[in-house]
C-alpha cells in the first residue's frame, strides 16, 4: 500500500482503467492500481483532480485530503 502526495502547479490526477494516474505537462509521473493506494494527499492549489478519480477513491475507501503541506 502506498500514500500518493500530489505536489506542484499544473499536476493532474486522473483514472485510467483501474489505475490512478498522476501527470505533469501530459507526462505520466506516477501510475498505480487503486487497490495498492492507501491515501491520496493533495498538497497544492494548482492541481486538477478528475471526478472519475475522486469517484474511484470514494468507491475504494481511499481518503483524499486537500492540505496545505
């Protein structure tokens, strides 16, 4: 299980099939199956999080806090 920290302006969080995908400037910087993700922590105001990624996190009981880190 892993915690995912989302940091930096222009980062996007999305869902591809059954995987959580984090991209910066269109390039994949992190990809992991949802069943391996324990928590997604968003530490920036400059990130985009897709509704499908949020839905999948809720469905799988994955907390997704938005924090000032």
